[in-house]
C-alpha cells in the first residue's frame, strides 16, 4: 500500500479517535495540551520529533494542526510509522524509526562494476533506509543498463535485518542479454532507398559480423542522433522541406529485440536562388566577400555549402581581427519555383586581441608543451588562421585523441579568451611488422616508443628487427625544444647486422648521428645532421660476384646532411588531405674513407573524394655521385619491398646475372598512385581497401662488365591492399603483381604488417 494512502488512513483514524474522546473535543477550542510525550525513539532525540510538531504544550487540540504535524513527521523520511493519541491532556506521539543501512552490495553485475553503480544510487551505508528511495535507486540502475543496451535487466532489492535497527541492502541484478535492433524500417522515402538511408544513420541492424561494435544495440540517444543525420542528409541533397515525423522503437513480442521505424516526409528538391549580402561592418564590401561563396545560383540546394560559405566569410573577417563577427544566412524560400534565396547578414563587430589562453583536459602533458605549439600569445591581435594553425600543430603532436581550439569573450569587448581543450591518449607504442619474401620468408620487427616522455613532449624509441638473415638495433631520442628554444635536437645510435642474401655478403653497420631541426616558416622545416658510422663487409660467399668481393673490408663514413620539409597535410599519422615535399642532401668527405654527394627527394599528395573514397600520389627519387672515387655498395640505393611493392627487397636494379647478386645503383625513382574505396561491407567494421600501382627504376652502378645488367627501363606493378583496425592494432595486407619488369628482377607476391599501441 502506498505510504500516502497509509498516511491518510492514520489521519482519519486519529480524527475518529479524537471524536471518540467525548463531547469536550467536539466543541471548538476545547482541550489544552499540557505535555507532549514522544515514545519509540532509539537513535533520534525526542526533541527532534517535537521540533516537527505544529502543536506544543499550551496549544489547543486542533485536528488540522495535528494532521499537518503527522504529515511533517512522515515527510522527514526518518520514520516507518507514526501514530498520535490523546491521554488526558497529554499528546502521545509514538514513532517507529526507519532502519539505518549497514551495508550496500550489488550481486550479479558482470558488465557494470560496483563502483559505477555506487556512484549512481543515492542510498549509502549509514543512510536512513526507506522503501521509496530503494525503488528510486532500482529505477536508476535499470536506466544505467538500458543505456548500455540491456532492456531485459531485472533488479530485486533484498533487505537483511541486523541488530540495533540496522539492515543490509543487496541489489540482486539479472543483467539479461543485450537488446539488439532486429529490423530498421523507413516509411515515406521515395528518392532514396532503404539501404541508402540505413547507411546514413548510426543505428544498424543486428548481424553476426558486428561483434566488435555496439551499433546494432538499441540506444535511444543514438536514435535521436539518427533523426539529425537523416535531416542533414536530405538537406545536403536539396530537400529543404524534409521532416522526420517520428522515430519509434518497439520491443518484439518476446521482448528480446527492437524494431525501429522512421517515418519521414521528403518534400520537393530545391535549387539555389539569388545570393546577397547585408553588411554592417565599415570598409567591407560585397566584392570582398563574393569570391568566398561556394553557393551559386541554379545549383542544387546544399545546406553544407551554406555552412562552408559562412565559415569562409567568418575566417576572412577573423583574419582581419573581427573575432566575434556574426554571420547569419537568411533563407528566402520560393515554393512556386522551388528556389531558395540566400542573404548573408553580417552584423557589427570590433577588432579584438587575445586576453588569455586557457588549456584544459591535459592530465599528463605539461602546459608548456601545448602552449609552445600556439601561433597566438596573450596580447596578440586575434587571427582565426593562426588559431586553426595552432590547433593543427597541437593535433600533429600525436599526444591527444581530440583537440579543439575555440575563443570566447574576454574581460572587455575588444578582448577574447582562447581555450585549448584536449583529450589525452596513450603515447606509448609497441609495433610489430611482418613481411613475406620468397627469399627470407617471414621478416619481423618490434619497436617500443614513447612519444611524450614524462609529459614533456620528448621522444624516445628503441627498435629491434630481425629475420633469418638480419638483426637491427637502434635507439633514438629527441628533445623538441632544446634549451627552451624552438629547435629540436636529438641523437640516434644504431647497429645493423645483416646477411645481404640478395648480394651474397654480410654487413655490419655501427654508428650514430646528431641532429637539430627548426622552422623556417609556417609548415616549412629545416633539419641538419652529422653522422659517423662504420660499415664492414664480411663473409662474402665464394661464388659471389667479383664486384661484391671487391667491397670486402671496413669503411668509415663521416657525413653532414640537411633535410628541408614543407608539410601541408591534415594529419601526419593518417593523412587524408594536403601534400608534403621533402628534399635531402648529404655530403661525405670531412674525414672517413668515403667521398660522395647524395641527393634525395620525396613528395606526397592526398585528395579526399568523400569520407571514404580518396586518392594519394607518392613519389621519391635519389642521386648519388662519388667525388673522385666509386660509390661503395653500402651507400648505393636499393629499392623493392615496401618501397616498390611487387618486388623483393633489392629486387629491382643493376644485378650480376651470373651470380644473381644485386649491386645497387646510383640513381632511382619510384612513383605510386593509390585509390581508397569502400569494401561494400558495413562501415563500422573499419575496413578500408586500396588499389594501387607503383612505377620506378634503379640504374647507374659504378661496376661494369659483360655479366652486369644495368638498365634504365621502367618497372611497374599493380596491386590491391586492405587495412583495418582491430583490438590488436592496425593490420594491412598488400598483394602486388609486376606488369613491367626485367627477367633478372626478383618479385614478391604480398606483404603483411600490423601494429598496436599501449
């Protein structure tokens, strides 16, 4: 029986009791309270009970005030039962205290930890127990499980009596199974098919291959977001009148799955009408802004183009110092000819300066590591481009899962605060690589790297790679801001022991290098280095090429070099847009045994066709010339393997055709084109496919003779690759087939690699 009904029964019973005491109480104002006696209290002081009463000694016995006193005592939640009676001129208040919770426990919860449930419920040990609060907490736990997709959960609270009016409260939980989405139906769509619209929304139908995803589990919040995704999709397609009339999820009769139904109204497609401006800023004209518009009269209406135009105008004005300019597109809809006129309204604003830069969300990374990547400092004139360039620089650090740089009003109208909000991610990496070759079979490498050492932004790496024929060790350390200046400095130490089976000798390289790097301009970086290394050619096979035998012994190389890099990619880790150009020059001869000049260039261009389709063009080339002497085999170029798919490591280029030994070359180039395309499988699997072609050549070796084949002919290969992210890391498989090659080249069918982070 609900407590409110019980309360009313007690009030009625009390009133009947008062009437039964005789004609004295029946008369108005008859009877005076001489004392108030409280009975039944154990923990609660009787004075506390009296403080809630509206009748005190000396007051008249008033049924209305007694009724309100009874309600006030029940409202405290301290008592399981309260009764009042008159004994002579005394008011007797008898209470039964609610017990105190001695222990709170959860049983049967495997998917959600006790700590998370404890944070959600209101009851705690040493808190007064009430059945109402227990039921409220039961409902809270049910909501937690429903948010995780378990609509079949049942909660049974168990109360265990303990001495001294204490109880143990145990929530027995039957979590049930995940409640999947069995079917997604769309009603009212004519222009786009059900399958197309199912691909737009995040909620997916249950399928066996979605075991790594929860997109097929019913989530009401996700369903609300799906309504917005459908609206955006139709607005981008020109349907300005589109509406989602309803989005309903119904449990199946067996209550084990949901059926989701979207009811939509598409409306008619629209095109852009006239474009105009209403400008309230001084010295800003329509001609200054028209070229920024991506909306053109007669084109299909697309809400994203309107947003892009607003962003372009905002950026332009932001670069002029108007941080809080208000750009609002005003749409004038013409249903008769189905056009939409857009007027860009630009409100008044004043130029502003940076007041304060706040950094939030960094737990491990020091503030100064983030602040030094900012292109803005306190007191600077605000500039949107610099703010976005700062966001990109911070994101390129690779320390954060997300980076968002925004600005808000400062301490004065001409001041703005810049906030850098970051979400940290693991910066330690452990990587594994595996390749397959018909010569070396399985090739593996392991690398351990911390890119944000002690939160200072320092980079420390240790790598080991090996196969049946080689072992490599290397250690590198980089301080990105040496002595507090915008100059990175670091060192590398390495030892490489390799059986060059493709050239019939063993090679041991030991050495180190010092390097420093600094920015010459935005996105343009210069790196200089000095390398000292020893290369030893040993264990040459008896049947090796005579040109290899001539290389036996140890040589020391002392070289200086520089690298110039211009990087306009959107991301260094997984680029999808932009380009990078890199030029390296190295000269040996300041000491050591070698004298040469080596030049190398690399470039890459990325073009996103849409969110999945994308193009990438990559190229590299190199040239080395001996200064008064031949270039030794340890310094020549070799291509193949990961540098030229479809061919083995050192599988392309000059070769002794009698012994089959690769001799390397002094000039080379490799170009690649790669197209990313959808696999046809659900996007939530994270699977990406690539089709690619590699073209290149290697030639010009110092050795000459009848047995040496040294051709400038073009080699080419085509192939297919797939890549996807698993719990164990990123996996990629490339299969390539040469289509242009020489008969002495060595081919390779496929390569496989994977990596993970900790």
